[in-house]
C-alpha cells in the first residue's frame, strides 16, 4: 500500500526533521494506525496527516512509536518543535480567547 508519507510536505518534513528520519521509521501496526485521518491534537479529520514527535527530537525525544502521534498540518505547524504541555496550554488559551470574542 502506498504511503502518504513517501513524499512529505514541507510542513511535515520540518516537524520530523528530514525525509531520511521519516523513512527510517518501520511500518508497524502503530505507525499504520497513525495514518488514519484524525489529528491527535484537535480531533479533526484531515486530508494530509503528519507524524509528529510528542517530545521533539531536539529535546531528546525518541524517534520511535512511543513518541509519535498523528497531527494535521495546522496543529503540526502550530506545535512546531515545542514541547507538548506548552503547546496544549497555548492551544487552550487561544480557543478560550476565540470563544470570548
């Protein structure tokens, strides 16, 4: 089965680090499940799902399935290479501000 990740988009490539990093990930039941069209951060279905490192590689996060989630392009770009809790706080604060407006 062809993978959407064989030719990653620029936003997905930046989040993972490089195509070489992505291609080094073995296809397991978990990474196959990540290819479902649901973002772990916002729950929205998306046409293009990226693999995102929960703990960024630059902060010592592992490049394996224990540190990967599916993320839509928007959430992946917003999280960038931030750690998870600051990103979730920022996302929650922005959602509250939008709701109050």
